C-alpha cells in the first residue's frame, strides 16, 4: 500500500517523525552523531544540553559560562508561583512527575518568560546597531518600541524583592566580562544589557536592578541561543528547584495546603449576604 506521495507503508511510518537529534535502533543510541557510550563519563550535563539543543559540543569555556546561567536560575523560594504551586501540588497526593509538571506549567509570559522577552529586546537593539544606529540611539529606540508594544515594564530589569541589586546579576555579568576578555564571547550583549539598564535608570530617575532574566539573557545571547530558548533553558534550570521543593514537601507531609494558612481568608468584595 502506498500513500499519496508514493511511499509504501514502511517508508511512510519512518518519515512520520524526522529528527537529527537521536539515531536509535536495537543496540545503538547516538546523539547528534555521538555514540552514547562515548558521551557517558566524558561530557557534563550542561554540555549534553548544549549538544542536544544546538547540535554540536561547546568548548569547555562556553560550557562553563552556560552552566553558570543554569545554576543561577534554579530556585527563588516559595514566593515564586512555580515553586508554591509545586509544593501545593505535592500536598494533594500527586507524584513527583505531576508535581514537577505543575510547577513548570506556571512558567508563562509573566513568570518565566522574561528571559525570552529580554533576549528579544537585546537582539532588536543589536539589529538597530547593525543597521547603523549608535548604541545610545539604538537602546533608546529599542526601549521605546518595547514599551509601546508591551507596556512600561521592561523584562529583565527590576525586581520586587531585590532592590537596587539582584545578587545574581552582577556575578553573572562579571563572568561574562571575564569570558569576553578570554575571547569565549564577544561581550556585545553585555554592553547592550548594561546600556539598557542605565537608560531605564536615567528615565525613572533612580537606579534599577538587572535581574536574573536580564543577566541570563545576556549569556544566552552571547552564546548564540535564539530568544525562545532563553525561556526553555530557564524552565530547565528552574525545574531543579521545582523538584527539590516538591520532594521536600512530600517528606514534610501536609494535606491540601493552599496558598495561605486556613485562618486567613481572602477578602470578599461581592454583595454582602443578609445572614
């Protein structure tokens, strides 16, 4: 039997999924052309992530900087909705896989997507510079375009807890500068990120923190990752915290824990009952 393209059933089935990621058959597993037995014990988990996503192995220097970004984003405590949701899920009797899915599924445009949005801004400013604009003009126009489309909050800058400094960002930026000095990265997006931070502070009349999303976006852009992967890689990083908190909550016990202790009730703003 053949399909409309003239292929027989066996060919049609083989072509249903097509991948450059894994070559797997009985007795053979290879990722991006590398036999699994050659990877085990020879590459780090960060290098393996890079290989799977990008198709090639990073240099040791690239892998080290990449891993720094992954380490920095693993957790921010139960104040983060993703972590709180995972812990609540754990008290509902879910297994760790469902607990992790609950937490990761909380990472949307507002909580978790800021790195992708910030990377898009960095790439936009870089394109404006490539088109001939001076950095100062490209930054100003890039921020204006961002705010016109997305509102006044610029993703990657400012933090509801860490003011005026997010302790993760300066360390990451220092590592980017070291990597630029050694030639591992160019340092262009570090310049852009810090210029955006300065311009936002100038406009608001007060310093503003570059947060974890702004700093990791610098690293991912420097290393050549497309903007959408900034979100995916953050989800991968934060899943470590989700797993840790979910497992801790399972060990602690508790049943049906909601977002606040039972003695505290949400404010009712509807029509008052007569009784």
